[in-house]
C-alpha cells in the first residue's frame, strides 16, 4: 500500500534535521585547519611526537583541500616527519606531491625541491659534482677507456654518461672536489688524443636565481633629467645642477658625488643608434654581450662574469635589431642581465630597458680579532635581498648582553643611524638605512664592536682556553654563514670544531675560517681550544661584578613585569567560567601566537598568547607558548612562571619541561635541568630538544655513558641529525680515551 504523501514529507524533514544536527555538532567540535596545522607543528617541533604530528597533518589535508596553502603545508610537513624518521623515499613522495599538486604554492614548492635535492640519488651525486665534458680525437676509440688509461691519481670520479653532438660522441665524468676537477682538466689539456669540451660546476654552487625584473627609462648623461642609475637599488638620479656643466676643477667633486650615490651607469643617446644605450663607469663596472639572451641561467652568468675585470669598455648599446641583451657586473661586484628594449619618442630621447639582478643567498659574515684577554674585536656583515613588494627603510636585530656595538655602516662604508633598547638579557637594535632599498635590491649593513665572556678557561688545563658557540641564524631561509677568527699572538691551536676548519697564518697569528650554508631552522656549531702561556682573562672580575649588579636589576624588573603579567592574565580575584566560544577563540589566538613565534616576532607572539589566556586561563598550549616567547626574548623568570602554570594544567607537558630545563641550565642548577629534561623524555621519548640538553650536559660533566645513551635516543628520533651524529662520535671517542 502506498504511503500518504505527507508522511513521506515528514520523514524527509526529520532526516534533514537529523543530518543538519549531526553536521552542526561535528562542525562545533572540529578545529579550524589553521589551528590543527599549528598543533601539528607543535607536536613535531616542540614535543618531537612525530606520530601525533603525522596524524594531525593528515586531518588538515582531509579537512582543508579547499585551502590549498594549508593543505600544501601539511603535505610538506608530513614529508619532513618521514625524513626525520629516516624514511627518505616516503618523504620524497610527499615532497613530490607538494610540487605536483600545489604548483601555485611556489615558496613551499621551492622548499620541497630543496628537500628532494638532499635525498641523494646517482643523479643527485652528479648534480653536486663538477661535470667535465670531453671527447676523443679518434672517433673509433672509446672515450671512457682512454680516460681511464690516464686517470689522475687520487681523484674520485663517477662516469656520468655520454651523448651525441654534431656527429661526435661526448663523454662526461664527474668529481666532487675542485682539486679533483683541476687535475682532470690539466690531464685532458696535456693529451693529444683527448679534447676538453667544457666544465659544468655543481648545481649546489649555483646562485639562488634572479630577483624581480625592474624596468626603467634613462636619459642622456649630464642632462637635467634622470640620467644615472644604481642597479642595486633601482634608483634613478639627476646630476645636481651645480655639477652638470662642471669645470675641470670640479672633477673631484663630481666623483665624490658619484661615489656617495653609488650610481653604476649613465644614459647615452647621442650619435648613431648602435652607440646609444647605457655607459657604465669605466673604472668600476663590467659589461659583456649575452649570447643566450634574456633567459640565460644564473650559472652561465656567473661563469662568464666572475673572471672579468673592468677594462674601460662597460658599454651596453642598442643594436640594429632590438632587444639587445648584456651581462653586467656593478661597481659593488653584483651581477645581472640587462636588455635594451627601445627608445622613447620625442625629446629628450630616453633609453627603455629592463634588468634583473642575481639574487645572492642570505649571508652573514662574522670576523673576530681575539685579544690576549679573550676580548673579541668583531665585525659582522649581513647581505640579504629585499624580497618584499615595497621599499625597505629600516630593519632590526637582537644581540646578547655581552655584545657592545659601537658603529654601523652600509655597503659603501657610510655610517648608519641606529637606536638601542634593552630587553631582559638582550639589546634590540633598530637600523635606519641611508636610502630605502627597492624591491629586489640588496640590503647590506655591518656592525662592529666588542664581545666579552666568550673565551673561557679550561678547568684542570693550565694556560688553556676554549671558545664554543652554536649559532642559529633564525632567518627562515637558507643562510650562508662565514666565520673568521684571528687567535691572539703566540697562541698554540689545540683543537677545532668542525675538525677540518680551515687554518691559515696572518701576520704571524693563526686564523681560523669556516663557511657553511645553514638550512631554515638549522644551526652552526663552532669551537676551538688554544694554549697561551701567561694570559689572563682580565675582563672576568669586572664582568662578574657588573653582571651581579645587572642581574639584580633585571631580577627586580622581571619580577615586577612577571607580577603584572600574571595579575593581568589570570585576574585571580575574578574567577572566570569559560564558554565553549571563548575556548575556541583562545585556541585560535594561540595558533596565531605560534605562527608569530615561528616568524621570530616574539613580542607580538607574547601578546597573542596573553590574549589567548584572557579568553581561557586553562589553555596549557597558550601557557607553553607564552613561556617560549618570553624565554626567547631573554625573560627567564617570566618564562619560568608560564611553564610552571602550563605544568599545573598538564603535569607531563614535554615542551614546558624542556623549557624549564634550559632555564635551570642557564641559572647554573644543572641537576635541576637534568631532572626536567628526564621528565620530558619520559613523557615523550622523541623530545629531541630535551635529549639535546641531556646529551650536551652529560658531555660537559664527562658522564660519557649517559651522553652516548641520549645521543642514540636523539638519533633514533632524528636519524639524519648532524649534531647528534657528531656528538655521539665525540662521546664514544672521549669514553675510549
């Protein structure tokens, strides 16, 4: 019998309501994808719980396919989790997914390509080597056989393959060192039966790529119009009116103005078409035709321009057929590609051109001249490209208390204005550039001064001193770190870390040099030990007295701030009932705080965590984030209270225990530090930061068996961690001494 229509309608309504209620319930319980992503990062980076991290990232992918950026980040992070487990092929699958499924997420795709490049295959080995192309004079002979007959002694090589070109067979051989490459080239050049075709440098040695394309119009040099350009900044200049028709007596004044502005080239629109374009300053700039045109690779640009020196012919003129393309090297040594596009109509006649500069890696250079008393007279230089879409006028950085900056300069040696503010155990410096740096332009600045307290005496070893520093660039990108140390006169070098640190002599003193590209989030460890009879660290007593007074002042300041923070956040006199809405808002604010913390925007992160706690004082994640943002700003007392509040809510919170461990270590209570770290590891065996603290501290205490145990646990969690591998090696060696 057929159902009445109204019964069917009622049934449908009930089903629809049931579905809607279920949907609303699940929606109310589901966390936003951005919150889940932060929780995954937290589980991976802070707790070291890779299983939990992968589960959370998988939730993000399932929930946020529509949000391409979030899903791409989660896919990339799963790859990183597998990589930390040593599951390289599984990691590679996820990195390839980032590239293929989310091609529009270019910054993340670039990171995925970078990680894939580190999962070494035969192709990777070739990519990281010098590849030498050669052929035999006699086409009937096998190239590899003839090469092996004359193989340079002691050179490691790998046959990379062969190909046909213009009817000839070209062989390729690769080697991983420049010395090996030089021996192979020398051998090929000395043979009558083998011909060297070309040498391709390692891809890892190639520059990062080109910056943004900049288009400009420039007029005849010396005119009242914009006729000069500084390629680094993209800025155009007019010649000051008093100098336009300068006399011979004003020549020196003109060059002073040129050097002060940093201009590289002038417009030239006089004469025939083939002599119109740009004229570089002859004594400083280099230019050469670009045979491959605008799409030339950075590798070829460097190979062509690096050996060239200024020859007085830095002309970039139009040809009869436009566009015309040139390589160039500026007065400061930066390289690029320039293309003349045409000319403007009417008078004055202007040259239309575009150019792109080679984008160097973010670079930090550190030079220290060490005095007999252990004082560092230092200079640090930073080079980085303005990757934002607008001019940059200012920047800021942080230094520890033991650093005293006395002066700052730009890339041309001109003084830079800066201000300082003291925060906890750190100085924050705010720098104002002499001119805004245009998008794609290079920001170069250096600061100099003194550092004290870095050289320590070695207990039980007379006249022996040591230096140890683990540096985190915190740049969020690959960083080329270059460090140079000039030891005191008469010092005898005993050991270095890394063991193969470059050593040379300068003015009768030992100079140490290390150069390393550090991946995002990575670090570099540098250490050395030397003997210097009769030396005394004269700064020590003064520093101890001064630091004692400073510490007392900081304790008072921090306690006052701590009390204000706690009183404002907890509002203890007004107990609060937290609604579900406030809990969700607190989670979102905490997620925003972690995002800011990742970007090293620590004061902003601290404020977000406080806002999260105003919504929900029982949010352990927010208390932990507040602790880390305070700790990273040099506020150990505030951080200690925040971590302890976190543990009141979650007694086995590994990240908070880890934070308390490092604070205790900084206060000199090593036993307490070990206790905190052991609790963190007991709660989360893959808590790598706590394992690091335990391993390093046990090494310092010469408890080598314990150090070995913790290094092995660390490597189980992160099989490819270079610091853990090096530490385990040293611990085993020390045990066997």
